[in-house]
């Protein structure tokens, strides 16, 4: 799981860096120099470039954090904490799996055909899961889920 997150963040950073560079070039290209005060193409491109550059910095920071992250081992009686891979089971038999990471909550990954959602301890669900153990229950979207796997 850890390697998947690092690979995905590195890929996203590469794509975003290219996009930021293209937006920056569009912002300073001579064809985009305003002809009048209502011509805002260059200004808009510079806003896009700045937003993409800011997001690239966030991704660089997250990538560095995950590269230095030490995965914690989990045993049967352990409590959920950072780096836990947690599977929840609802009353209809549907499972959901989450990885509790330090950053980049909302990142969706595929592992062996199963979707895994990265959440942070600061998220509402992450806050509920931290400190719980196998067999405990949590509420998610009005449904009750049992913690059935922790690794």
C-alpha cells in the first residue's frame, strides 16, 4: 500500500508539474499579451499556473512525508493508529477499506482489485477509527460498520 501511494503521488506530481509549466508559458506568451483592459487571458493563465504550482508544492511535501513514513505493524489486539489498513463491514455484507495516512486524504487506489481510500486521522472517519480495535463499530454515512480487518 505504501509503495502504491508513493508511486501515485510521484505520477500526479509529474503530470501537475507539466501542466503548471504549460500554464506558465501560456501566461507569458506574447500572443496572450492583453490588447485592452478586458483581455484577461494572460491573467487567467497566470492564476491557473499559480494554483498548479501551489498544488505541486503540496504534492512534493506529501511525497516526501510518505517516503519517510515508517509503517507500523498491527497485531490482533492492537488499536488503530497511523499507517493502519482497516477494513469495515456493513450490515449488508459490503466492505470498505481505508489506509490511515498523514496526508492526501481522499486519494483512491486499487490493491488486488479492491478500492482503498486514503484518509487522515483528522478526517471524521479517521477520528472515529483511531484507538478502535478489531470488532469495534463505527458510524459512516448513517450506517454502522464493524472493523473486521486491521493490518
